[in-house]
């Protein structure tokens, strides 16, 4: 039996209350922990940050150890960084250049975080269930990223 979808409006309000600091490190750590606890069927939630040209560096996360670094020309995170567009992948094993950090991951949702026209990083969510993320999840997670951005100094 499938679980009911998350109430993203309520989750947004809860995340807004949780992020009581403007510090990017504290807020990114809190955001991944919150998402990992609040969203069912995830096996990884975390941030990759742009610290070098066209390369993502691992930031705060929840889950198994992760791949690092990720160039913009590789994988789902690289595609989100390169295009500045959310990537929602039903089956990561169907993606030729997918970077398999955890063989149990089957689907992925990656939301780019762009401020002032510049990529700050991406929020990456993985699930062991194929097709875990739908359009409602995408809109909901994008809304949570908007809360994170509004409550955080990303300079």
C-alpha cells in the first residue's frame, strides 16, 4: 500500500520555523536532515556546492558516504548544475552517465540553487524506489528549496 503524499505546504512552514539562522552551513545541514525525516522512501538527501569552476563539491548530507567531486558534465547533479533546471529521473540506471554512489538508488530528484544568476549548488534526493518522484514531489521540493534560499545567506 502506497503512503499518502507529503503535505508540502505544512513541510514548508515547518522548515521555515526550523531555519532560525541565516548561516548557510547550519541551514543546509538542517534542511537535509529535515527532508530525510519528513519525506518517505529516501536513502540520501544532501547538497552539492559549486566551489570550483564547473565542479560540484559535497556539502551537508544525510545517508551513506557520497561521490565527490561531481563535474558538471557527469550525472544527474551535473545536468542540474549545467542547465540550472530541476532533474527528475524515474530510473537512474537508464541514464548513461549516472554516477552510482549507492547501487540501491533507483530514482533521483535534483534541484539547482541559483542566486543572482549564479549557481550556488544543488539539492540532491535519491530513492531506492523506481519512479519515486512525481510532479507534485518536484513542485514541493522546489518550494522547500525556495524556503531554504529565503532563510539563508548564500553569498
